[in-house]
């Protein structure tokens, strides 16, 4: 079964929060870490995965992405803190041999 993910990224200083959606979180994180992601994430060095949710349908994932994007920065911070209080990079070990 295919999985779709919404995810939140930040930079090393946690000053920017980016929200995205993908059908392959590991591949998309590789793109962000090696600056092959969006212009926004490349410009602001957003490559630290701090939150994600998985869905069974792209419709549900996109609806959740829109809901998160419509929220305030405070709501995004609250969401991140609910899963990852220290804002650790949840993908830090995924590409050890490539960094």
C-alpha cells in the first residue's frame, strides 16, 4: 500500500518552518538535504525533518498539508513539540554515508 506523508522541516537554528507533502519521504528528504528540493528550502537551508504524519491517500495528505499551512507559526511549533520536543532531525541517520 502506498503511503503519503506531510512533513515539517526547519533549518539548523529552527528559525524557518517549511511544510510539504510527498509520496516518498526518504527520497524527498534526500532531495532537501542535497539541495535538490524546492527553491525555498535551498535558500533557507531547511533540511532538518522535525515532524511528519503518514496517510493512505494523497487526498488526505494534501488536506492535512493545507490545514497546517493555514495555521500560525505557533500552531506549527505546538505540532512539532507534540512529537519532537528537542526538534531533533528525525532523518539524521538516513544518509550517514552521503553527508
